[in-house]
C-alpha cells in the first residue's frame, strides 16, 4: 500500500468538503520524465538517482510524486546481498579491524561480492 504524508497532499476546503487539486496538463511532460528517470535507475544506488532529480517549478507536487515513486520503485531494488546480511558482515568485519577499507574488503570477501 502506498501512503502519502498529509503535508504533501494539495487540496482546498469548499463548503466543508475537501477538494483535491489534480495534475494539470502542463505537468504531464515532467511527470513522464520523472517516471522514466526512476525506470532508468532501477538497480542503481539511490544516491545516484537523487543526484539527478531536478525540481520543476511546482515543487510541492514534485515532492508528492517523488514520495510515491520511491515507494513504488523501492520494491524493485536489485541487490546481490540482502541489506541485513551485508550490514551484519560489515559490522563483524569492523569489529575485527580498525581500518575502514580493510573492514569493507573483508566483508565483501566474506559475502563473495
């Protein structure tokens, strides 16, 4: 299930009714580009995608769309080692060595990556 923080939802209240604001036609090109960007970075580190994100003039809608896309695409991550197992190997290696580079190398070797 996708959830959206209330502070990212755009709406107005008229006569006691909540009236959401919808995407305008002028938003469609940058929305399409944004989805294509997420598609292109499936399997890449999140920080690489984050460095490519550019906000259009309507930053609030942008934040809402990016929030939803992170939820949709986070389930499509391609990893060679489950994060929990990678962290465990790294912490084990770090406990045996004070050198960060050595610990990373030892963890990678133990995991076969």
